[in-house]
């Protein structure tokens, strides 16, 4: 039996769109009653670890969609609870959606690396790590033009090897259906062609006039963003601007696992 966590929106829901309705595949969600029709669902709430024994009963493969969007200690507690419960329930294999290796400079990398280390230290679990690159959809939000038609994101001359979430969902679904073929592997899933702010602006018919990180921090703090989100987003901009997320270029693990070229990130951004 395969259990897909995080079917509450985002990547988990995209994976479920590809796997829902298959025999032996379950959706895991904090709100299982809201999971789209097409398959069975179980309550999976990492903030209520006492419920996870029942959630993971009979599960052979766990597709652990990272439970981010929180401070490091909260994310680590969630992932630790999930992995510990998986061990106790006799789960055989965990496929984990992590963060690309070139993202080590990002403020949210620590929780991902902790989780990878925890999986490798497990005495009972086999594992596969899918190191996902920055979503093209997130780059589209960061580099969205303002009302004046200007993109002011502080990306400088940097570039980012962004990747379509749909491609990452396709890979996660395929690996989770055949985990034994990927046991002990860590895959770097980044785009083949890096994009810069000027290129995004050109495709959107906007002007690229990058601001400074301090300006972005002030604007984000005033936007109603949660406190932990401000350094995460500013840190992402800084990593892009200073050349840490440009990727290796050319075909890599993503294309090999898809069996085709990845969808261009610029196409995702322009298409909305």
C-alpha cells in the first residue's frame, strides 16, 4: 500500500491527481473529507503525532511531502514524528521531497537536510530523496510585475534553474509506484535552463528594475506575511541574485526520470 501525504493542496495534491483511484494508493490529509474524489483517504496530521500509528497501518511505501511553511523547529518536529511513526508501523520505504543541493544557502534548507540525515540513520527504512528545485510558480510570484508594469524583485543579474511543480509531481508519483528501483538514491531535480529577471520581464512585457534586498524585506514585512516568511523569501532572492541557484545546466536527473525534457519554466510563468 502506498500513502501520499500532504494532499491538502500544493505538490501533494498534484501527485494525487496522478495516483488517485489506483488500487492500493491512499491520500493522507489533515482534512481527508476534502480530498478530491477518486480514492481512499486517511487522516494524516503531523502536528498530532498520536494519530499517525493508525494513519500508517498497513502502509508499505510512504511518499512524504515535506511539511514546510513553518519555523525550522516545527518542520523538524513534524518530519521527525512522521519518520518515527513510519518505523513503528513497519513502513518499508519512505520517498521524501526535499530541497535541491544548490539550495543549501536558503534559510529553509536546514529542516530538509535534517530530514535526509534522519532517514539515512534509520535502521529499518529504505529511502529515496527527491531534491526539488525552486518552483517556477514561486519564481513567477517573486518576479511578478507591479501595477506600474515593473518587476522590482531584488534578483540582480542572477538566474535560477526553476522547475514546474507538475514535473516534480510526475516524478514523485513514478518513483513512489516503484520505490525499490530507486532505493538509496538522491536525485537532483532542477531545471535545465536557468532564468533571470530580465528574461521573465521580457516574456511578460514588463520592465525589469531590480531593487535592493532591504527594500524587499520592508515591503514583505508590511504585506502581512508571517514573520518566518520574510527571511525565507528575502533569502531566496539573495541566493538567486548571487548565483547559487543557477543549476548545472543541461539534462540531469529530472529529464531522466521524466523520460522527456522538462517543461520550460518560462512557459509555466507566462501561462500562469
